[in-house]
C-alpha cells in the first residue's frame, strides 16, 4: 500500500474534515467518503462531489492529525529472519561455552 492510499484510507475511516485544493485554486472542505486510483468521492456541506486526482494540488489535514503507517510485511519477515539467525548464533555460542566449562 502506498502512502497516498494509507493517508486517504485513514482520513476516510476517521472521518477527518480536510480541505482539498485543485490546480485552478478552488478549495473544497469536507469528508472523504471513498477513493480509487483516479478519483476521490468527497462529501461537502453543499453535497457530494467526485474529484479527479489528476486535477488536485493538495490535501490539507488538521495540525493534530497523525498518520499511522502500517508495518510493512516484507520488513517484518526480514526482521524475523534476522532474529532467528541471531538466536541460532547465540545458542551455539552458549553451547560452546558450556562444553568448554565442562
């Protein structure tokens, strides 16, 4: 999942009021109801709107908004592999030390 999808999905789920500006300078304030690769379905006080992403300049979020990045599956797998290798090395070292002491 890319950062754009993560951001839009979190804004949608939390029903955060945002301001979207398009390339012509128009601003829309409202809540994101849905999105896909090409557009954002947006609810404003005036009604619903379908905004095409290629015409958007920026999405302004409130200062207190915190983006929660999901942990990447590949990073988690790599971390687990590294942990397993390190644990195996440590256990062999401990076994050698026990044998030497005996």
